[in-house]
C-alpha cells in the first residue's frame, strides 16, 4: 500500500505520516528528504520555489514510490499543492491520498511554534495561494488530535478497496502466526479460512480483530473475494494439513487464479506429492513453491527457518518477503534459501523432522536413565542439561528439555502427568521409507519412529511389564564418574543422528541431480528451526562434499573419543532395564560403518547355501560369482 499525506506546511503531515507508517508497518518518507540542495537553499532564504525547481524533487519521490511499491509499500508526506504535482506522484493505482486541510490561523499558530524548520511561517500564505483542491482522495480537517486524525485516516484506508501483497490460506497455528509475522514486517496480507457448516464462523476476521495493531490485514471467508483482494501476479501461501486437503484446495483455487500467479505450500507435504503439484501448476503457467517451515508457533510468528524449493521464478516473487519474516543467522543473514527444484524444499524439511525425532528421542532416553537409573531429581537433570547447553552441546531441544523438567502444575511435575504415548504426523516415517527406497542405512533415526510406535501400545506395555516383572534397576556407580561419559555419549549420538540424515539428503540430491548445498541448508537450520544447535553451526562451517561427515572438522575427534562412552552407556542402560533404541541403534550403526571385516560373509554363505545366490571371494578381485554345493 502506498499512502501520500499532503497539505500545506504546518498541517501536521509529518506527524500523521509517521503514525500511519507505524500502524501500517511501512517505511516512512518525508518529501523534505528528496529536495535537491538548491531548493533547500532557496527555501531557507525565504524564496518560493518555481514549478521548474520542483520537477527533480517530484521525480525523486515518484522513483521512490515505484521502488516502495515493489517492496510492500510506504507512507510519504508531501505538500503536493497543485494537481499537476500530484499527477507526477500518481505512479500507481495502489496510492491512497489523504489531504490535510484546515483553518489558516490554526496552521499559522502551529508553524510559528516550530523551531529550526526551513519553512518559515511567513511562507504560509504563498502556499495557501498555490493550493488546489484535490480531484481524488480524502480531505481531512486538522482540528483533531494526531490520534484522532490517525483513526480517521485508518478508517478511510479501510473503506478503500486495496490490493494486498500476499494471501494466507488456513488460520490454524502456523497460518495465523505467519500472516501476523508478514503484517508486522510491512507486507499487507489477506487472511482466509474456510467456513465449514456447523463450525466456527469468521475465523480469519477474529485474527484481524484480535490484532488491531496491524492495519495492513484483511479477512475473508469467500475464496473468490480473497483472490480478488490480491495484487497481481498473486502470491498465496497455504498453511493447511498435508495430503488430500492440499489437492482439494488447489482444485478450488486454480480455476480462479491466473497465469503467473504463485501458490506456496508451507505445510509438511510429502515431497513426491509436491513434485507432482509443481508440474500440475506449471502446465497452466502458474508457479508452485513447496516450502518447509520450521520453528513451531513461536518461530512462525517471530522468525522461522524457511526451506522453499520448486519453481525458482516463483521464489523470486517472494524472496524479499520470506527474508523479512525468517529468523536470522549469527551474521544477520535470513534463515531462508532457495533449496532446489521439484520437491526438494519439502524433502529437506522431511529429513529435518526426522533428525528432530532422533534428537528428541535421545534426550528422552537420557532423562529416563538419569532419573530412574541414576536416581537424579528432575531439577538435577535440568541442571545437567543446562550446564551442557552453555557449551558446544547447546541446542534448542536441550534447552526446552531442561526447562520442561522444572515445570510444575499445582506443585507437582507436569511431565509425570503426561501420558507416555508419543504422537507423530508422518515426516519421520516418510524419511524412513525414503531411506529404504534409496538403500540408505537409517537405523538410528528409524528407531526414533519405531520408539513412538512402541510407546503407543500403552495397554500392552503395562500388561507385559507385570507378566515379565520388568523394572528399572538402580545404577550402582556414582553419577559424578559417569557424567563425562554420558556427555560424550550424548554428543556422539547426536552426531550419528545428523550423519544419517545428511547422508540420505546427499544420496537423494545426487540421484535426482538437485545439487543441494549442505553448507547453506545447515546455515538456515542454525536459527529459527527446532534442530538449531552448536552442532548445526559446526556443520554449516565445515561440511564438505569431498570429506565424509564423520571425518569433518569438529566431528572426527568425537567419533574417535566418544564411541567407548556411548557403547558403555548403552550397555549400562540395557543391563539396568532401560530401552535406549536410538542410542543403541546409533552405536551399532557406527560400529557397522567403521568395521573393516563385517559379518556379511556369513549372510552370503547362507544365501548361497539355501538359494544358490552366489558370492564373491576376497581372494578374487575380479568380482566373479561363485557357487558352492554346500551340502555335498
Ligand atoms: P492447524 O493448527 O491444525 O490448522 C490447520 C488449518 O488448515 C486450519 O485453519 C484449518 O481450518 C485448515 N484446514 C484444515 N483442513 C482443511 C481443508 N481440507 N481445506 C482447507 N483448509 C483446511 O495446523 P498447523 O499446525 O497450522 O499446520 C499447518 C501445516 O503446517 C501442516 O501441514 C503442518 O504439518 C505444518 N507445520 C506445522 C508446524 C507446527 O508446529 N504446528 C510446524 C511446521 C509445519 P479449519 O479451522 O476450518 O479446520
């Protein structure tokens, strides 16, 4: 939205303009900034400007308005006394004019009270003489207070049909937060939520009403009106559940969109569905951006990590807006990057979530072992995690786990009242099936998905624990002796989780020729997202396609020194009755990956024995297939 506030000097343009800019979250410009020096000198000397003097000044403002329209809008205050001056500024249909008018004596009084202003009160009459009644816009009498003038102006702007920069579909947790984040960063936004008979009405309107500080939002429940409210080419972000809902929404949306419009799917869609949708929209000349978003509700509102892929042209249409709303890395760069073609944005979000599953499960395993094996109080576990979080082990998930261990409800630990059945929405399991499809070992992260599955069988667990008299045993040794090992084991388990995820991403990227940039992907995961951590910063700085993940700087030493600790901790946990699925799968995976002589010779012999599947020999590098008649 572009707003121009006009009026003779002394009408309070700058005050109203600044207030409007603040409420509309737009940059503010004052016409005085655009005067060439010669004009300022003339005015300071009390000489009136000629029309010729004003041409470069008006042109500079017109150029700024064109630039501002592209980046989301602006508020400009300018005397623009004549209609011919206003015409020079009328560079877009998006401009809304507010013309301040008032009693000459009141203006004189205000001008006389101003100090250090180059426009002296004596010039008022020449300005009034020049002033022409505007042909369009809102004439606003200046008699009220600045706040009253602001409200009147906002009401006027609301009454003007105005094209919005972006539209957001789905006012759930994420859609609402992202829409408000956009509005706060100066991107005018139309909000839409479907209406389902018998359910709550006016969901989008409620969001607008509950956030009156943003005057650059509009609410809709009618899809056609929502689409009509948007500037062309349109930019629409869908934040609705993955799966059939996305296809159904596209079915209703696409017939009312046009060529060159952009649709973004910011949900957790399966990347293969996204690839199909990129093609579907491409066939009709539209852009589709499958986009991962991480950070939960708070991240979406204050700064998420954003992973857009798909149509590069479509990305260019929203690059600036996404940069504004995203988290920023340690160097202040936006945590958003164009990931790659097809469904790559959703693919890396899927793997991100899979690593997230693994990271959460390792912490859950440690909390259990420390509390019920080592007898630590929740406060003690929280203290240990907080201390680890001060150093290189720092991570968002460690921080929130330390925090939730202290959360009390009516004086009792809330954690112990939460049913021990973990939920999931699909991304973890999709990563696992993708890893299987590509033949990539995935056991540590797969175990985090399986662990949630096992947790779901509560009734069976309770019954079996009685049948088999299964209980946790207290660890005999001292916590102090074990703590350095537990810390090293935790650090290595995390490294393994990340290696597994990055290996899958690299394999799929190479196979599909996506050319994913893993320094950049890990960089956008250093802030805003759920798996942000010191380790991720290390990966961003040191990842290299020519060095294996385990040999990366900052990692190799821990693989060497931490594996004994992880093996010992897993051994201790298992012998004391604790299920440690991710940590034990992790050490098995690592040992498997760094073992020169594996047990697979036995498998090959067995396969050849019962199925004549043949085998190759270590003493014949030609790769020749051998078969033995084993039972003869
Ligand atoms: P949510 O709170 O459940 O909201 C879902 C929204 O989608 C609601 O506005 C709902 O409208 C609408 N919706 C549901 N079914 C629809 C349909 N068939 N057609 C049109 N609209 C429909 O979900 P959310 O947490 O915001 O998540 C949205 C997407 O972001 C999901 O894909 C999710 O996986 C992903 N995501 C979530 C998070 C998170 O932390 N929550 C983080 C990253 C990504 P009604 O009110 O009318 O049902």
